C-alpha cells in the first residue's frame, strides 16, 4: 500500500524524494493532500494527486494536527471566498503550498468586504499563493489569530481593478512569532483605499523580511498606529517600499508606539510631506542602514527619525 498520496516513483518508505534546496514542497513524514478547482470534487474525492478536492478548506479538514501535513494546491487553481468561514486554517502545523509561477499560481479571490482568512491554529505556513481583492474595501486578507504563522512567497494584489483593495493585507493582533518573507504587496496606486499592508498590534517577535510593497497606503506600508499596542523584538529588514500617499509622514514604516527591535537595510520611497528622513518612525527600535526618498529625481538619504550614532 502506498504510504503517501504521490503517484508512483516519488516516495521511498513514505518520505518523498523532493523538497529541500529551496523547493516549494517540504519533506515530511505526514500526509500530502492535493487541491485543484479544475478537476477536484470535495464530496467524492480523497485529496490524492489523481483525485484532488476542489477547495483548500476541504483539504484542511483532512489534515491531522501537528503531524506535518502538506496541502499542495495545483497551478491554475481558482477559489473564491465570500465570508470569513469558507477557508479557515484551523489545524496546527500544516503547510499550504501553491504550485506554479507568477499569475499561474493558485488564486484566492475575496468577493465581499467581509471575506477573510482567519488563521486560528499555530504553526501554519502559506507559500506561493495569490490573494486577490475582488471588490472594493475588503477589510483583511489574512487575519493572524494564532502564534507562529509563516507567510512566504505570496502575492497580495488588488487585481488591477480601480477601487479594489485590501484595507489591510495581513493583520497581526495579539499573537506572536509571525514571519512574512519574500512576498509582494500591491495596492492601487495614487488612490486611497488601503490603510496598510501589514499591521502589528500587541504582537511580539514579528519578522518582516525581503518583501516588496507598492501602492497607496494611508497609514503606512508597515504600521503600528497610535491606537495599537506596542510589539517587542521586531525584525524588519531588507524590504523595498514604495508608498505614493502624500498626506502623511512615516509612510514606509510607522511604529507610533515604543516598539523594540531592529529595522535595517530597508529602501523606502514615500511621497509624504516633509523630509525623507521621516519615512520611518522607528518607535524604540534600533536603526541601521535604512535609506529613503520622498520625491522624484532625488538621491536617497539615511532615513528614520533620530540622532546619528557617534
């Protein structure tokens, strides 16, 4: 009897012969489940390669907590969620991986302002998926309601349609150890709609690295606003940020409260009023090698409010 859901030739004693070395699909001794909206059937199929289910939530419901189960979502998969209960990652320790490149990756479209993915289980990973706003003012794409969530190589996108946006792409509120790496965040440019790409509120040890942000964010691309509680141990490094909002300041990274941690090597292009130095409000974080501009045809300057070290 086969020990995995892969077709012949992939497994050896239940351990897939792939993964590692930067590959999308991790090695595991848990189970693999397959999702494909083009050929899948939630009611009739077992979520195997040859008989995939049609929705990610159906695959989640087949997983066992903390066993390293992996959900593989096929290229070209398309799924629409209309509420906050259609897709709920509520099984701990799972990895949801999308196959495909660029816009052939699986796409999850939000069709109502209240559409939302609420992560309620710990140690969940999203990788190589597209999250797309399908209407104006979708409140939140991913609401992190658990510790130790990873979001990797994903695209958050307004769909190229005027007025369509996520108000927030990722909301981290009162949970710790979220890691967001190698993602792209696109809000509509020159038009207010998004308040921010990532919000940090009472959340500790958050890592935000090597991401690209582009569009109009009325608060900031990465924000902890005055109404939020501070976070400690933040690591915000090596991000590229372009925010064309002209109304505010600190519109690349705004930590309005006394957050602690390190902000380093970020390239910040924000069209806020005032000085490019103010592109980053670091709260109480340490700053190292951050540069920014706030107008076209200008050379970057070191940014982040504060006094130069001696």
